[in-house]
């Protein structure tokens, strides 16, 4: 195998769960009687959880601090995640990668404890060396989080470490930093498919389509 270090996004890449994050901010604003602005989805898409919290609290004057926001959202999201499933082909892909000696990690905008809870419930958490969350100053708009994931998963240069993503802003960041990208199609990012195809070494509508001869 050419690549022995793999960085996976979770929502929309490993799990069919982007719809959860699409709706949570709207439900939260509705709970507090606020009307979402038309561009809310576009504004929140590239932000990590902490950045999203600060934006919503500030922009919509929510009667919350970041700690209370996290607790409220964690509770709501935890309920929604109970219905989430792996995307087709994910389990077999992870099994084969581990069998061939690859080191895998998760790099997600979702909180680390929530990622671990979801992936553990789906029976795949043990395939990953660690989960890295885009918080505490990290966002996928900048390459630092991918470089940190690369370092921790045992890679030495971006060129030897694959990034697997469904979101175009993250794929763009990884590509510009020199990482080979495997793009995965998702309903919520379908408008970005042309650019995703251009950024990706392989663009998959299902993990079952992965061309192992190229990885």
C-alpha cells in the first residue's frame, strides 16, 4: 500500500450524519425565539464547534455562555446521533486498512467526546489511534489541524498522509497543504462536487468504490 497514514473526517465522510449539524443551530435559535439569517448555513459550515458557539451567542444574543451552550447542544445532538449509521463500505475499508498496517485517525469539527461516543457505538472507534477535534484554536480553514493530525498519526510529510473529506473547504485546505485527498460524496455538499472532484485523487460516491491500487 502506498499510503500508511490516514486522516478521516467523521460527519459526512465516515457517518451519514451531516443532517444533524444542519438542523441543530436552527432548533437552538427557535428555542430562544430567534430568527435565523438566510446565510446561517454558509457562515457555520467552515467553523469548529467552539467558533460556532461564539458566533451564535454573539450574533443572536443568546442567553448562554459557552459552557451552557455546549451542554445544551451536546444533549440535543446526542439524541440525534442515536439514529446515525456508517456510510456504505466504511467498516470494510477500515478493516482492510488496519489489516494492511495503516495508522488511522479522526479529525473532525465535532467534539472529541461526541466523536468517540458515536464511533464507539457503531463499533469502529478501535480502528483509530486517536480523535482530534477542530477546537481550541484549530479550524479546517487552516492547515495546522491536518499537520497536527499527521504528526500524531506518525506521518512525516503531507504527501504520505491521506486526508478523507466530504467538505470542500476542508479538502481545499488539505490539498493546498500538500495532502492527497480522497473526497466522499454527501447529500449536504452536493453543490460542491465539481470542485471536490478537482481537489481529490479519488472522488467516491461510496467507500465501496475505493480503488485500492491507487492507495
